[in-house]
């Protein structure tokens, strides 16, 4: 069974490819390296002791997609390829709309042409905007607050319209909450260049002393300790969720939507304190103003993914903190 994984050497993609290979799927990856390094292909092969076929190319480019579909019998696609930085999307909306929408349109058109009608799409909890109640269920009202989020919502609508027009499609839309952590080997993980936008990559740079302290964006939210609350999910659990989704779309036609989180909300301070404790390292921080656009709390109701996909996250925030730090220590040759 051959699966095409777009954006397959990125953070979530690389972990998912490892899970696919460990479960005897054959994997073809296409990635243009705009936010990843080619060396990840070798790391994936080192971890899994299996081969993966890699095409360097842009998913917006139908020629490369045609080549892939001609050269491989692709049964299903997992579509990760996307730009994902919320702040950058506000500054460069055209870049985000062009890349994220064009890539998806080219992919869907080529899939249609080659009669491959099974897709798992990476959406995001960002499509829930500022939820009125918690935990968040899949049938909540959808609204977005930034161009990145809007690309996800537009793609969800495109997929819905596609299914309405042709019931042969099988589509799983996965709405991820906050993935952190890394593979236990320490060979793959997340290490963005420059100043990170997201919390865990920032904590890590403070732990390795690349940055002097963490800015905590607000301690006056209506939460347990005033700092923002999120549903952090270990990236390996998230990757396993994709296997559940692949099994589902291979079995059944239709379109469906699933929250992938743990169902537990942790505050920024809880994450920082846990990171300090399990890794025996000090994380200096300052409380600063709220970050524009942030919400106070966000966590998933995971019942539907459990009932329909049999998916349940198993790793806690201790594991997430240990594995995130382990990856970076290995990257930086630290003890
Ligand atoms: P990532 O940036 O690490 O991985 C995305 C990969 O896609 C990168 O390797 C990049 O080079 C590639 N890519 C981007 N545009 C491309 C294009 N046009 N053609 C070919 N390759 C392209 O991001 P990630 O964290 O692994 O996220 C994967 C998916 O999950 C994305 O769709 C993202 O929007 C979504 N998502 C991520 C998070 C998160 O917090 N990481 C949360 C919710 C949803
Ligand atoms: C988590 C918490 C911050 C950084 C974003 C996207 C979302 C999804 C996941 C792709 C919040 C606080 C953060 C820092 C801090 N991505 N924080 N200091 O904002 O929940 O979600 O990534 O789909 O769409 O919006 O994640 O990691 O940025 O923030 O205090 O330096 O940490 O205020 O409470 P967020 P995050």
C-alpha cells in the first residue's frame, strides 16, 4: 500500500512517515524544503531501517505531481505541505494564500485525474477561532482570525464541496491541537531557525541558552494561573492518529472531521515548571503583555476521534518535555 505524504520531512510529516513505515506502508514523500532539511530523509531511514522515496519539489507544481502519480501507484495521500506561521501569515497573506491553496488545488486536481480519491488533510484547531465553551467539539462554529487559519478553513470547504460533487472521495480532516515533543531516538523533532513563534521551541532555546528568557504572553487570563491554556499533544501520538485516519479512509467513503488532542489543558506556567522538573534545567521567564490574537484557553473534546477512529493519545506532558529536550540536546551535542 503506497501513501504519498506531502510535506513529509517537516515536523509532523517526518514522525508520521516513521509510523507509516513501521506499519509496513510504502511511502513516497514530496517536499520543497521551504521549512525542512533533506537530511531528515536519512534520519527517517535510520530510525525505521526502511527505504522511503523522496521527490524534491513544490506541491503547487502539477508537473512534479504528475510525475509522482505516473511513477507510483498511490492509494492515498496525507497532505501536510503548508506554510504555518500565524504572525507571518498576517504580514504576507498573499504568500500564504498562494502556497497553501495552490498546493491543495494542484494536488486535488492531479489526484482526481489519477483516480486517487483518498486524502487525509492537516487542519488545525485554529479553525475554531475563539470558542464560546470548552472542551471544543467538532461541530462547533468555525471562524478564523488570521490568514493562515483562513487557508485551513477554505481548504476544509473545498474538500467538502469536492465530496458533495463526487461521493467516491474518502476524506479525513484532522484538526490538530498543539503538537510538541519529538521521536524518542532524538533524530527528528522541531528546531525552527531564528526566534521561534511557538512555546515549546522557545522554551528549548532558553534551556540551551540560545535565548536568555522566555516571554510569557500575559498572566491575567481567566485560567487556573492566569497564563494561556492549551491542549499539547505528543507528536508521536499525533502521527499515530494519521494511521487511524488512513485506515478509516481506506475502509469508508465520505468526509469527516476529527479533533486530535489529548483533551487536557495545561497552562504556560505548568508546561514551564514540568519542563524544568523533568529535565533538571532552569527556564528563566518574564511576564509580558498578551500576544495579539491569543485566546485564553483551548482544549479538545476527543470523544469523536476515539469512537470513530479508535484514537487516544497516550503520552503525557512529562514525556513531551523530555523528548523535546532530548532531541535538541542530541542536535546540539549537549549532555
Ligand atoms: P512543517 O513546516 O514542519 O512541515 C511542513 C512541510 O511542508 C515542510 O517540510 C515544508 O518544507 C513543506 N512545504 C510547505 N509548502 C510546500 C509546498 N508548496 N510544496 C512542497 N512542500 C511544501 O510544519 P508541521 O508543523 O509539520 O505542520 C504540518 C501540517 O500540519 C501543516 O499543514 C500545518 O499547517 C499543520 N498544523 C501544524 C500545527 C503545528 O503546531 N505544528 C498545528 C496545526 C496544524
Ligand atoms: C501556546 C501558548 C501563548 C510563545 C499556534 C497556532 C495554531 C497552531 C499551533 C498551526 C499561548 C504562549 C507562546 C511564547 C508564550 N498552529 N506563549 N510565549 O498560539 O496555541 O497555536 O500553534 O496550526 O494555529 O496559532 O501555540 O505555542 O504559539 O502558544 O507565552 O514565546 O504559549 O500565549 O498561550 P498557539 P503557541
